[in-house]
C-alpha cells in the first residue's frame, strides 16, 4: 500500500495559511516518500476551506512526480464543464499526474450556494460524470475542452462510503473507488473489492500521532466538532492516537487491498507526516 498526503486545506486552529506553507508541505511529503498529494472540495464549511484545485495547482512544481488527486471534487456543484476545464489544465501543467476523484458531496450548504436542489444530487451526479468524461475525452456529442495532456483524460474515481448502490455506481461510472476513512471500514473496503473488483484508495484519514492522551482527546474533540460527529463515532476510524494503534489501522486497510491511503494531519502538518513515515509505517504488517 502506498501513502498520500492530503494538503492542509482547513483552518482548524484559526492560524490561517502562510504563503509558502503548501509548497513546503508538498516538498516534505515528497522527501519522506509519499507517492501522492490530495485535496477535496467544499464551497463553504464549518471552518475556512481552501479551494482544492487551486491548492493542487499551487504545488505542481514542488510536488515533483507525485500524483495529484482530488478526493473528491464536486461536479454537480462546480458544473461538469467548469470542473473538466480546470482538471484538464491541472493535468497538462503537471505532466499528466492527475487522478480526478469525484462525488456528489454531502453538504446541503454547498448545493444551496450553487443554486442546485440537494435532493437532486444523485441523478445529477450520474449525468455530470458522463458529461465530465465527455469533456475530458471528447466525442460526437460533447466537445473536448482544450488544452489537455492526454486523449483519454485523467482517470476518474468515484467517491462512495461503501453502500451497495455507491459501489455499483463506482463500478459503472469510474476507473476506481475512492473510500472515506471516517465513513467506512477495512471490512467494507474488502467486501466491496471482492464483489466488484474495484481498485480502491482511502481518503480523509484524519491523522495526529501522539502518546499524550490529553492531546489525543483535544484533537479528536476538535475534529468531531468540525465534522458534526461524536468522538466515539470517530475513534478507531481515524489515526488519532499512539503509533501502535495507527499502525494497526493502516495494516487493516493494507490487508483489505487498498492501493493508496491519504493521511490528513490535523495540526503540526509536516511534523505529523514525519511521524507517520518514521514511527507508524515501520510498525505495519503490510507491504
């Protein structure tokens, strides 16, 4: 299993972003051996949220040969043509390194701001993926949006929390399945891969490696408040705690057949990337 690093898009502690912070983070991830960087998509949220495509574009040079993944972008909210145009540009400027993860999204506020009824998200999402792929590849009914780096366009992965309908959708519309760590489990991933034969990556693996129980509780509480979830619901699903517990969770996902797992540090971002690689990964039982 390979590891990716999610860009620090969310201002959890009120400190904001330094102008060179994303570049430094990308370089650190590359030097530590991460194989991908990721960013996801909200127009509005409980905390300030950087635009995902722009964040990835800002680290094209610093990221070297790392994959640049959206985990996920929202074609219904963004509009499939506008998202295709941005993704094609990012793919071109990065030398064909983009994996375009897409999903319907789960935030009514995003849909309200875009003027799209939230209850229509599923049928609109299916149609938007077809249109998105058409704009990236071109065809008799949908013009390709130029410029682009490759005729087939970047691979499109479908985000799903692991429901039967979601997995069927990923198999029908996508080149792979993008699971969400805090909304699924290694068991669900393993079952989905067995039934549908889908390549699978796991995103939104919120991370803070610490042996200090007070710090663990503080980080988990902050995350729960931001997500609107209970701490007990998140415990065991995310990598917040001692290295041994984090490694056990990673091993479970590796055993389930996950290709890439994206960690998302909650704070002390670059130091946490170091701790994952230096303290957690060596304890895993997977390759």
